[in-house]
């Protein structure tokens, strides 16, 4: 699974407005999802990441890398392109 994070800053002067989106591309199921990440969820995800890092450092586990199917690479490329187009669309809407 490929996960991209998109940050959009709508801040204006003293008012801070930063939105975070998570784009998940699952190459095996050929599916992509986009979700808005709240502040509470960001804190929870950071805590889970710290726990996972400490578990890996204690256990010394090393993940095996599997070769990818060419269709997976194409799907991941399409997902990355979708994220880029989404950024362009948001910028275009902001400029209107």
C-alpha cells in the first residue's frame, strides 16, 4: 500500500488553517481513497508510529521487499498523478 500525505495551507494573516489529506493507494485491490486527517487523528497516528518504531528497534525485525508486478507500478503512477491533479485543482479553485 502506498500512502501519500497532502498538506494544504489556507492561512490568512493571523488565522492559521492547515488541512491534511491522506491518499492511500492499494495496488493489490486497485483502489485509492482520500481522507481528511483531523488533529486528534494526527496525534493518534504519531503515537502509533512511535510505538511501531520502538517495537522494531527492540525486535530488530527487517521487512522483506517483494518484487512488484508492472500493473502495480502503473496503478501507483496513476495514484501519484491523481494527487498532483488534486493539488492543481485546489490551487486553481483558490485562485478563482
